[in-house]
């Protein structure tokens, strides 16, 4: 069985958690399925490096030139057709992309079944709402309904498919995961030294600096809650997507430039070091299918403060952190509670580590996907499309 995973970008800067999910799953299919399973990632060349190709192995990567970064327009649509025709099953990840639309149309014409995973992207929100409505009218709605199987990341996401005419009971749920092996090494204190950080005396935001991720909510909450003399700092780590100038202006106006630190993009061992050294990871997202970085915090034994828009309320149920509404006031209250007792932070970090290690691994998620793909392929063989 040859599986082609279609995802617009694999780099964290361009693809975020969606790209992470696609690559982490694709690389595990051959290992779990054995010699009968091969895996390929079809993507765009946005910020692609040799490191990404190495990370995806044993899956191969076919990277098409990106003709427009705003709309993720792929060059060479002929190769899209060739790669899809070679597949036994295609896995479309994300929504609102021309690459997905092209792959879906070829799959239908060539009688190749495809599985659809929007990863929380279906609701129309944020910028380009008119463009998104036009996309759905032209191809998106048809793409959703034609899928041989549909996968959500969380239970609440199943409701997103109802406006598309899909029975929510038809939607399967496979949550995100994390790999402990990706966090075996840290940067041996280099990152903490670079920014003058003390272990377990800072809260961490790790993600893209955009409106959906809610980093402005965290910065405002920290400024209003944590006094300068407390010794606590707030580390904001991630690539700028239009908010950095505003955030630095807020910090400067409040006179807390020494307390709030902006690092830019961090990867690999540096990312692990920041996670391990943090007293608390904060995920202040206004919307998220399911926070991968919260799972990364868990595998490193760091508790989390997340919003109830992150698709991971089990954090609080398991005693691994706190869940609050996505408002400045609620996050401020959460910070006051969380930073009050270092022993409670340690206890919750260990509880989250146990939860994530037990229930949220990429191996488990990839195995669930393989079962779905096998059923889809077997069904198509017995009942080919007319």
C-alpha cells in the first residue's frame, strides 16, 4: 500500500502543527506497516531544508515549487497528478489550499480514494473570509463530501463537518501525538544563558506570533499580573507573523522590557531546553484543533496553562495543568494560581508527563491512521467508484 500525504508545508514556520502532524505520521507508516507499506509526502518547497527530508525518512518527500506564499499556489500541477495516480490512498491534511484541491480532483478522476483531515481548519475565521467562502463554493464543499473517510483531531471538531452535509457520526477521531525521541537532547544550557534565564523562573509561549495563537492575550496578562520584583520572566519563542512590532510596543509602554523576552524561531535541542527549563508553558490560543506544543511540554514534564479553545481539556481533568477561557483576564487569573506554588507546578508537570506518555504518541496515532487507510483501500477494491 502506497500512502501519499498531502500537506501544504512541513516547516514549523510555514506549516505549523499541521505540517508537524503530516510528517510525523508519514514517517511512521513504513515502520508500523512493514515491507508492504510505502509512504510519501507531497508538499510545497516553503522553507524546506535537508533536515526536513531527513526527519521525514523513511518516507520520501516530493516538494513542488511554491508560486505564491500567501495562497500556497503550487507549480508543476502535472507532478501532483503523477504522484496521486501512483498512490493507493491519499491523505489530505488542512483545508483552503490549491494543492489539496488539485490532489482531490485527480484522485476522483483516477479512482484513488482519499482521506480528509482539516485539523480544525474548516470553520471560516481570521483573514480572507471571502476568499475562503469562494474556495468552498468552487471546490471545498465537494472535497469534504467526496472523502472516503474523514478524520478529526478532537471530539468537538466533529461538529465542524455538519455544515458541509456530513453526519458527525461518520467522522473518526485521531488525536495528535508527540515523540519522546525528538526531545532526548537539549542545548546544554546555551539557550538559557543566551537570554539570561533561570530554570523554572519563566513562563513560556512557543508558537507562531499571530492573532489566532493569542500571544497578545498572554503578554497583556503577564504585564498586568506579574510584578517586576517577583523575578518571573515571560519568554515568547516563535516566528513573527505580523504581531511582533505590536507586542514589543506593548512591552515597552509597560516598562517591562527586562521581563519579557522575544527569541524568534527555536528548533530541536534549543526548543527542548526552553520547554524543560520553563516553570509553565502557556497556550493562549483563540482557536486550535489540539495543541501539539502542550504535548511536547508534557513529555518534558512541564505543566501547562491553556485555553478552552485548544482542544485539550483533559489537561485539567488529569491534573496536568489549568484550562481557562481565551481572555486576558482569565489567563491573568490562571497565572496567579499557577505561579503561586512551585511544588504544585512540579506535581502537575509529572501528571502531564504520565498522561502524554500513556495516551498521546505519534506511533499510536499512525497506527490508527493505517487501520483507516487499509479499510478504505479494501473497500475501494471491492466496490470501485462508478
